[in-house]
C-alpha cells in the first residue's frame, strides 16, 4: 500500500524572500546582542495595544487617537522603568547593601557548614574576613571580565530603553493608515506579525505560570514554614527571584529551586529536604502548566521548548536561551501555516 503525499501549493517568491530575511534578522539579533532590544520592544508594543483595546471606546478617532497611543506608550515605558528601579531597590533593602549581604552569606555558610559533605568543607570560608579575602582575590583575578560586565550592563540598559521606544513608535505607526505596499513588504509585515504573536503567546502565558509558581512558593516560605517555627533567610527575596526566574520556561523553575534549597540548607538539612520535595511537586505542576498553557498556545510540547532552549543556549549562550521559546514558536507557526508539519 503506497502512501499518497498531497501536493502543496508552492509559496510565492516574495514569501520565500521574507522568510530568508526573517531568519537573517533573527540570527543578527542573536549575534549582535539585540535580544533584549527586540523583546522589550515587543513587550511595549503589545502592552500599548492591550491598553488601547481596553479603553477602545474612549479613544478618539483619527490623529487624536494617535496622540492617545503616544501617551499610553509613555505611561507604559515609565511604569516598566519604575518597576525595574523598584525591583533593584527591593533587593537592596532586603539584603541591606553589600556589607549586610556579606554578613548574611557568612551566616548561611556557617549554619550550613555541618550540613554539607566533608569533601566540600575546605571550600567554605571560616569567617567574614576569609570570605572578603576570597571575594577580593576572585575580583582581582577577574578584573577585566568584571569591567566588561559593568560596561555590558550599561549597554543592555540603553538597548532595553531603545527597544521600548521603538516598540512605542511601531505601536503608533500601527494606528496610522498604511500606504500601498509591494508584495515583499506585505509578506514582511505578515512575518513580523507572526513573530509578535508568538511573543505574546509565549511571554503572556509564561507570566501566568510564573505568578502561580510564585504564589505557591510564597505560601510555603512565608506561610507554611513560619507556622512550624522555621524562618528561611531572605524569604521575600527568594519569592521575587522565583518570579523573575520563572519567566524563563522550564529552566527558570530549576534555577529558583536550586537557590531556595541552598538557602534552606542553612536552616537544617531536613528543612532543605522538605523544601526540595515541595519544590519538586511545584516543578511537576509547572511542567504540566507549560504543556497546557504555553504548549497549548503555540501547539508545542514542553520537551520541544526545552530542546529548543538547550540548542539555542549551546549556539548563542544566554541570549539564545532567552529568545528560544519565541523564535521556536514563530518558526513552528510558519511551518504549521504552510502545512509542512
């Protein structure tokens, strides 16, 4: 019995050219370190449209509507900037600054000293001065890398701001009537619209998952453990780390689980075991939610996202890891629309 493969219509030349340009653009975004610019721009673009659609009936038509979109974009950029500053201030207030953070780290190391295997004991500093000396030695050894990291932090902040401004500008032009476009321009708009849709599906769904994961973690760290007289250090900071790390599909949960387990080890070995078991259950729930929410949005299973993230991280480092879910969702959407898979 022979298998009959249906003949699919050949895509137009302009669409093929648009695909090649999109692939080139995604590669350049990863290669030139513009992932944060792209994602921040898409975030502002979607938030502007979301807010504009919420108050659709109150926005005037014509040019006045465009002015209203400008105001909404400015409010969103300001809110996101204030949120970033607020998170940084929260971390500083919770940890008490570098000196207080060193003291807390030393306390955690001291209390967890007897919980770790004997093989690791020589690597734990004996006191605060030893910890300072070890950190100073490490900083002296990696002085050049730290300088590059400081410069990169400034560059990333500028790129994020530029991306948000670009997203606001595109949202504005999206409200204006388009001139007559050629076939390639039309195809490029179609491809970029699919990429923006993939971003919305992945990121907005992942925010829901991260909020649920953070809620369960907060209940455990701030509610359940204190009822039994157990107080994990930096609990509020750990909850915020859980939310921020949870914005990364699959691997973010592993990162937050590791940090929480290490800090819980400073209380006791048994608290660390209980925390790990609880977080593993939450991890299983998060895996299920990924399959149902994110996977349902982009028609991809959790293992597909994880594989894409592993490959992209190996090829492009951290930017590839961050961009992988969005890029994979876009590529799969194109393949599904063409009925190639």
